C-alpha cells in the first residue's frame, strides 16, 4: 500500500437534538472545520465521499442533502451507505487510486427518526421483522449469549459504562459526560434483559469529517499526519440464528488482515490506544476479544484489571465512545478521528501518553455483522 | 499511480415486472452466479464485494448485511454505495477503485432492485428536500417533463422526434434476451399512448422492473488470464452538480452534470472526437427526450442538433455510434441495477459477447448513469489497456 494519511478531522458537539441545524448545516460546519484543521482549502480536495443512510434520514438518496455542503459541487463524489469507517475506507481507496485528497463526511440526526422502526428494517421481512426485533433487542440477545457463555456478570459490563462516561468528561464533543458508579448502572431502568439504560448509548445528533491524502498533500498540511498503517473489513452471516453471537468471527478476520498490513504481531503490545464502536456496554469487551487483545472469554476481565482504563496498558475509548454519544454512522468516523487525534498528540485532556499507534473500529448490521478495523500511526 | 482494471465477467437476470418466485437475495444470487460463470470463477476467487440499491424501494436497511447469502459476502469485505438512479454506475466505479487502489485483486459489483415490492414514486418523492422541493418536484416524472418542455421550446423539437428514441430502443430490445419489454413500439404507438405529464406519454418513459446485475472486475495481470478480451477502464467520472431540483431548472444550460462528467471522462481517456472514437454507447436514458438533449451534453452532436442526428439513424444499429443495443432503460429499469446494466452492456460489447445485439469491432464503449438530482456518471471501457 502507498502511504496515505488522515490530515484533517472535525466533529460537531454531539447532542440529543440539534434543532437549529439541518443535515447540510452540520456537514458544512465539519467540512470547513476539517479543511481548517488540515490547513487546506476546498480547491485542494479532488474527491468527496459522503456517508448517510436513507432509513435514518427518512429520505431517499440521502446523499442529496449534503452534496453542496460537502464541497462536492464539481468533484468526483459518491455516497457510502454504512458506518463512517467504511466511508473512510472508500475515501482511502480513492486516494490510493490517484486522487490527491478525499474528504469524507458523515451526518446523522437521531432526533428526527425512530430507531426501533429503522433498525427493525435491518431484519428479514418474512421471518423476523414481525417479531418486533430491533437494534436494542438483538443486542440484548447477543449480550445474553456472551455473558452466559463465559460467566461474565452484569456488574462487569457495567464497569465499561462507568469508565466511558467518565472518560467523556475530558471530551468536549461528547454528549453524556457522567460521573457514575456500577451501582448506578445496575439500578438504572431495564431496557431489554440484561441491558439497562446506562448499558445503552444515547440518541444523538451530529456530524464528522476527515480528510485523507497522499504524501504530496500531506506534506503541505499544517497538522501532523495520522498515517494509515492497516485497514480491513469483513462481513459474517446475516441470520442471527446462523451466527455464534458470542464469537465475532468477522471482526477477527478484519483485525487479522489489518494487523498483517500494519505488521502488527502482538496487538496488546504494539497498539497504544483503541477506539471501538460500543453502543452497548457488553460490546466493548466482546470486540476486544474479536480484535485479539485477549483470548475469547477474557474481555470481561480487562477492565477489572485496569488495562482498558486511562493510564492502563491499552486505554479503550478515551473519548467516552459510543456510550457517550452515538450518532449512528458518524460514530465510527468519530472513532477514527479520535484515533487520529491520539497519534497526532492533539487529543487534549483525553490524550493518552506516547500514543504511537492507535486502532479504530466501526461496524454495520445487527449485532456487529460487518466490521471495519483501522490502524493509524504518527510515524510514517 | 492507479493500477489498471478491467471487467472480466458480467451476469444479469431476465428482467420482468414482477418476480414473485424469488426474494431480492435470490435474485442477486442469479446475477452473481451468472457473472461468476461468465468469468469461469467461483465465489472463493472474489476478494471483496460492492453492492447498491435504493433503500426505500425494498425497505431493507443495511442491504449489504441482508444480502450476503445471495451476494456471496459471508466472511468477505462488503460495502454498500447508494446514489439514487446512478447507483449501478456508482457501484461499478467503487469496485474500480477497490482494484485500482491495489488493495483487492478481484471484486464483485452488484446492483439490484425489486420494484414490484415498492411504491416507486412514493419512495422517490422523499428524495426532494422536505421544505423547499418536495411539493413542486415530487417523483421522477415532473422534473423530466419540465426539462422536455424546455428543450422543445428552445430547439423546436417535436414529440415525434422524441418518440423515435423510444422506437429505436424498443426495437433494439428485441435483440436482447434479458430485456424486460420485448415488444416493438413505433412512433405512432408512442404518440397514441396515454399522456402522463405533458409531453411525456406512457411510451416515452421507462418501466419498473425486477432484476439484478453483477460485474467482476480484476487487476492488470489477472484480468488477462480470466478473460480473452477484458474490458479495460479508461475513464470513470461522476458529477453531482445539483443539490436542489430548483437549481437544475436552468434548462438553457443543458444537463451540466453530464457535460462536466463527460469532459472529465474524455480527458482521462484522451478522447477528443467522441463520435469518431467511441464505437457504442449504453446511455441511462429514462425517458425519450433524454435521448435527444443529453447526447448533445455528452458531445455526440451540437446543441439543438440531436433530432436530426437521431433521425439520420446515426444512433441506430449500423449507424455511426449505436446507442443502447440492449434496448436501454426504456426497455428495462430495475433502478439500482439499471446503471450497472449500462456498464455491463458496454463491457459485453467490448468483450464481443453481445450475440444478436453485438456491434461489430468495438474498441471503445461508453456507459452513463443518471439519477439523484440530475446527476451523471460516465464510464469508458476499452479493448485496449490504457
């Protein structure tokens, strides 16, 4: 792979409802801010990828809402319908194919839709949809499968929520910075057994943008580039009953390929910080197992041992993660932005010391069916 | 520098108004199986998949995840791109970048739509901005009807001039075993068909079809081993010039997105005289007037000259630059697959696999996509590696 880097990033503050912003307003703001971050103008950009989903936007051809706002007016442009990490992957491929710089923008307004209805639409229309299954109830099935398989306690996964909401206090973009305890999580309202309110992400509005560039443009940017070392994605079976929900095989495959590209043999030793997409608390340890930071079943122990906390061997989600703000699709791009800021040393109060190599992760589909893994580094 | 990329296999379903015998996933499987057979590959040879459709037509969220049993995407990288009517060409172009980037060797591009499961116009209405555009430009036909009226006013073109495009494409469809509407239509038939929105009559507009299309793309060095005559990408260009339908109504300018995308594509391919250098074109013409106005924007003839250019039979089979030997969109329109069918049919022409619809000695073939807010995609394929 030729050298390519993330040279500019921007996020809005994530909020429950951004009443004064339409999609185009959100995207315009982050497009401008990402260009400013990179020290580039829109004329330096020759390719645009927007990220959106017609279901969540309540609009057919949802990319149409942000064409002007993303600066795509007379440029080669396309729309990825999926998580922001996948949109960024397309942006990277365009740069590797010869474009100088691609801007990738994602937008989402959870306040304008109904997630039970739109995520019910993920499920098979003949066999499953009429059961009323949606993102939350399917996650609960997965949580039960995972907790039961390895004897993980609800208190163990509650610690993830405590950690991530605590980390969010240092992230000015986070929606829910909170000082909470395991007891608070345990006594919060039951949403779907075993998930309680504080095990679940909030509904969020927001947008994010990144600029991916080749060496030529990266050299003239004012920011330190976050070099792309490895990236891969993989999708597993569709029907939940065909899958082992406690064993994220697609994530493991994507991680192995991303590590191979990046020359990483021992992820726990060679990666300094990870930003993983965890809209539900149990997902963080489960994904860490898929990412092979530990053996299957050991993910639940990582936080108890202090490994994934700030100051631990592998701080996970210093930003507060999706539990602290989950603008769907944008949330994966936010993980990549946070990983980039960490290796740049620009993460402010949430900066992990000596973060040389960072991992970012996002997924599509029910219970993490299709995962994308990124490795970025401050060193070329 | 981008790696060279070629299409090495194509597959499509037989297109119909209604396929109650299959789910959309099974329909995708038909196209994928046909494409793999065409390239003499198995799904194990495929490194990555790009898929696209329009969410609201089948009402499936995350189609990339839903479709894996049909697409063959289990334990493979799969990505969804979606840009309205241009989706199919967008899918082909995304697959092109997958290979050109050097990250993947053999990539499957899939477009599909099961219009019979949708309220097509009901879904399309929601593409317009909910505050400004939705009440004036709802659905696909009204904006096209105003475009047609403006074109007739400016250049004195007649409804019969447009109807000739329909007659041409519907006659061409007789040579394509996969086409949905395989019944010839004359200018008189079209003139006598029911008026939908002046000046567009039933015979002027595309049908709604069920169908799927798949193409296999491969990298330089591998493509030559898979196909005897690979169809090499010489250009891929996209312009989403408009965000608001209101901005697209300066009809004196022509279809600006097509002008810009084709200019970009010709520059990439080093083409200066399109009519002389391109041997066949598969254009996304969703209604007959597009076959007049847009061939001016793409540079096949000058502004206002299209009616004459077409009536002189330059674009019929055997003409200077045959357009839509497959029968085009007027004969088959499974929306998410429609623009990929244009790319696939262009590849078929380059690969010499067109059967009764084959244009002799094709070196360069051009395909377009049209959709969204008057957006244009242009792909140029060639028998010669660039």
